[in-house]
C-alpha cells in the first residue's frame, strides 16, 4: 500500500513539474520577444543618438567651412589661372581627413568660377554662343522661367529636371556632365550677358568671344595661361558692332563670383552643400546663396 501511495505521489509530482515547466515555457515565450524588442529599441536609440551627434558635428563643420573659403578667395580667388587645356573652370580649395574622438571626419571644398562659363540666362537665348554649351545643358535650362528679380539657383534646375545631374561632383573629372559645370547661375541676367574670365574659361569659349567681338590676342592669352600668369584682356576695336557687343559677355581677367561644393563626412553622416560667394564693395566676400545637395 505504501508502495502504491508512493507511486501515486510521484505521479502527481511529475504532473506538477510538467505543468510548472509549461508555465515557465509560456512565460519565456512572452518575455523573449519583449526582451528582443527592448534590445532592438535600445540599439535604435543608440543609433539615433549617434546620428544626431554626428549631424551636429557636420553642421558645425559647414559653418566652419566659411573661414577657409573666404581665406582662399582673398588670397587666391582673384588671381586663379588655369592651364589652357582646362575644360572646366574648377580648382580644389581643400581636402582634409582626420579622426575626431574615434569618429572618421572629412571635409572637401572645390570651387567653380561663375565667370568661367556662360550664364544660365544667356544659355536660354538664341545667340552666337549657344553652340559652345553642351546640348543636354541647353535642354535642361531651356524651359525654366527666370525673371530679373529671381534668385536663380541650381536647385531650380533640379526641381524642373530631377533626373538630370545638376550639381558638379567634388572630384574634378574631364568628362563632367553636371549642369553647374557648364553654365553659371550668377553670371549676368536676362538683359545682361555677364562676363567671361579669360584666366579660367575654356579656351574655345574665350576664342569664340574674341572672334565675335572682332579682337585677336588668343595666342597671348594661351601663352600667359601656360606660364601661370594672369592674361591681359585684348582691347576692343574702335569699329566694333555695338549691337553684337551687347549680346556678348564682357571679357575680364579675374572673377568676383565663385561657387563652392562643400562635402562633409562626420562618422555615419554625409552632408553636401552648394555655396555661392560674391565680392562686395571693398572686395569683402559674402555668401549670397546656400543650397543643400540631395543626391
């Protein structure tokens, strides 16, 4: 009898343990997804904090980029001379990489001379210089409406043609196809053909303006640029056609307007901006346009 009672008790005990195990397993099934969710949320929050921290640092770097840009404009911007073989009027301003508190950081700044290419409004108007501008650029800007008071920017081209590459890349490539590498948003207006810098503009463009204005001197400009010297602007002939002159950009030997692409990498964050600077009275340089680049 005692043996039977013992067997019965062991049976009850086994059933209790089995039931307890089932309860524990059920609790674990409830807790594990919750624990996984908590761990995932914790990881997500940590990543969010990291991104926010890197974003603030990238924004600080953008503000700090103003100083090296202005320094470059004051010391080099007015006297930049590009080789006569240059097809794009661009020059690298700075490119630095470093580690900040374990965070990989990088800032790259490249300048484009706004007086080194025809203005976007000139590209829209039928005239003797249109065939100096790539056809895909003419198509991109042809139907965009500008007014005298509009603050023309490459973002307007991007909004009108979102599939077209608008902003030039930070790396200087000979086959650059971006709209902003071939026309300038801040060079002239609807009734102002702007200016062409003989020190930086592609030589075929300089030669075409010289020819249309009845001037020579392309050999002297070519020789000066080959030697890294600022060329002299050939004088206008007395017999020049005034109607033709009004449709042509003025030839100048320096630039008062530059655009900059600023690329900043701070850890996991990458920011790019397009900035336009213009010399004001007394040659003080002012940022007159700032556009975020979304690529």
